[in-house]
C-alpha cells in the first residue's frame, strides 16, 4: 500500500504530461491535472490521498532543490554581464508596466495589496515552455537576447521571493524592498567569491575529474547551499539557486546536465501531481469554487497580455526595434511554473492563504493554455508590425530609446557602486555577529569585543566615504558632457535625480546595517554623527571640485 500511494498519481502524471507535450503544451499542465484525476481514482479505490502526499514529501523537496539549482546553473553570468545594460533597460520598463497593471487588476477584482504583490511575483518571469519555443527560433540574435532576458527574470523572481519570505508583507515599502534586493545581490556576490576559490581547489581533486564525481559534487553543493540558506534565515530554494549560479560559473555542467535533469524531473513530477491532489482537496472544501476559478482565469489572461505589453515596450526602448521586441514578447509571455512553487511556499509559511495558491495555479495554467493555442501563429504577424505603424512613431520611439539607454548607463554605474558597498557591509556584519557570539560563548574579555566593534565601525565609515565619493564622481561625469538639445539637458536632470536617490539609498542601507551591528549606544551615535558630517564634507568638496573644473 505504501508503494501504491506514491506510484498511483505518478503513472497518471507521466501519461498526461506526455499527452500535453505531444500537443505542444507545458508538461506542468498534465502533472497538475493528473493530481485532480488521481484524487477521484484514489477515492474510488479507497486509497488515502493525504498519505500519498505525505510519502512523496522528501523526494519532491529534493526535486525542487535540484530544479532551483538547475535554473541557477542555466544562467550564464558572463553572457548576462556583457548584455546587462540592454537587459536591465528592458526589464525596468517591463516591471513598471507589470506593477501598474497588477495594481489595476487587483483593484478591479477587489483583491488586497498582498494579492497585488503576488500577482507581480508570478508575472515577472516566463515559463520553461518559452525556453523550448525560443530554441526552435532560427534567428540567432532573438535567441541570445531571450536567454539573457530570462536569466535576469529568474534572478529577479528568486530575489523577490526571498524578500517576501524573509521580510514578509508587514513593512513592504519601496526603499526597504530595494535595500533587501541589494542585500541579496551582495550576498550572491559574496557566495560567488567563496565558491570561486573553494570549487577551483576541489577541481584539482582526482575524485571529481570524471562526470560521476562532478554529478555527486553538484548535488552536495546544492544541498549544502540550501542548508546554509536555511540556517541564516533564507529560503532553501534560494540557496540552491545561488549554488547553481556558483557551480556553473566555475565548473562545467554540460556532461552531467542529463543526470541532474533526471532527478529533478522525478521531484517535479511528485511536486506538481501532489500539488494537484492537494488543490483538488482544498478546492472542494471551499465555498467559493467558482470565484477562485474565475479570478484565476482573468488574472492568467491579463497577466499574459501584460507580459506582452511590458516586454514589447521594454525591449523596444532598449534599442531592439518594434518587430523584434514584439516577437520576443510573444515568445516570453507565458507565466512561469516556478511562480506556483513560490506562492505555495509562502502559503506553507502562513504568509498568504491557501486559496491564493489555487488562484495562482489556475492563472498559470490559463497562461500556458493561451500560449499553446494563440502565440505560435501570432509570431508570424510580428514581421509586418513596423510596416503598419506610421514612420514618425518609429522615429520618436528611437529617440526616446537612445536617451533612455544613457540613463540606464548612469543607473547601472551607481547601483554597481552600491552593491560593492553592500558586499563589504555584509562581510563586516558577519564579523560583528561572529565576534558577539564568541564573546558570549567563550567568555572573551569585553575589551576584545569592544575593539572589534570599533574596528568594524571605522571600516564602515571609510567604506561609506569611499562609496559616496565614487557615487558623486559617477554623477558628475555623466552631467559634465556638453549638451545642446533639450532632451539631453532633460536627461542630465534625470541623472541628477537618479544619483540623489542612490545616495539616499546608501544612507538608508548604512543606518540599516548599523542596527545589525548592535553597537553600544555611545559608539552607535558617534558613527551616525560622523557619517552625517562625512556626507556634508564630501558633498561640499565634490561641488567645489566640479566648479573649479567648469571655471
């Protein structure tokens, strides 16, 4: 009986997934539907449904960890870094469109602010079926652009999910969210630096020179990072995702990808079939089944159209042209299956109700169905789009695109400085936390703990001043170039706004980390006063330096 309760839904799941794949749809649809069918059949044969779900839990968790690891491993950090300006330019516009429309959708359906954030979370990334569709496109530059686009979408969705798991919705403010996202970016770089040396050291070992050794090492790294993430208060899936990024950056996964995919597929098979079974049980216990189903259909349809609009505008403004951007938008429009996993994880933590999981699942399935029926035929019409539009619209679009890309260059140069600042602050915070722990456990003399706090405080001030100077110089270099057109002067004004907001963000991050350091009261106030004085001195110095150059 123990074996049958696991094998029963798996057989149905494999069959329906194969059927869906044969007809050009996502396998996930077949797996979720198989869970519904399995519940009816298992009840007919008097098999315990809840026992089936409980037995599959360990293996499906391993499958999800390997799924997150493989997503991270598919991200080409080097390729992404080369095209980072265009990809960020496209994604920024897309996210603004998604955020606005998700708010309008939530308001129209009478949903809460939390539901709006969940809608935003599931729209920011595309499905794995989109990757399969992209691989069939014969246009090389579309394929490479789509791969880098989906890589950044994966990073964004995992980062946002991690923020929601750690910070929750209680204090969801824009500055705090940006601060958390920068922390996660800094933590990712921190893990990359550690992995760079540890994996290169392990590469010399004779045990991992063959593919079997690398296969077992990859599983160990995925589980190790997932464990470390859970220890420091982050989701295990995020740890496995970072492990995939780190492992693929310094080790070759080409010859073991099929071995990893086999384990992952078993876990995904168990996860989505058991999710379908659990949803079936939850749905029939709900009093508003029709309401949940209708909301799922509406959100799925609107979310797909939102992705098409957002990506078309974003990629178009990043300099790729209207025809190419609309084609890419159609290819990347289906919602990601990993969004279901994230929402389910939030529900298991009690952050959101279980009914939200049902709505999101129906939304993703609606989007995948829409993609399977409509999109392949729609791609053929994108070639004619530029010939239909008036020429002046295309010219205006090109001018806006040029100025917009210049602003993105300024933003990336300032944000990269902030990320380096966050990495150093993370290292100092870990040193401070470890010293506090050792002082309590090993009964170290208080003078040593105070000395470490003073050293960390001085290092913080030095790094803060150096970062502030780098920000000012980046801003000044962008506004120092001669300009004649009104659009260029307007662009310089935007650069000043971006720079000012970045400096405010740096100050906020400094104050946030000072709370983590748990300094004694006099030292805490001394650091804050010194940082304020440093801001004034550096600002005055850089302004005088700029005016001397102009004169």
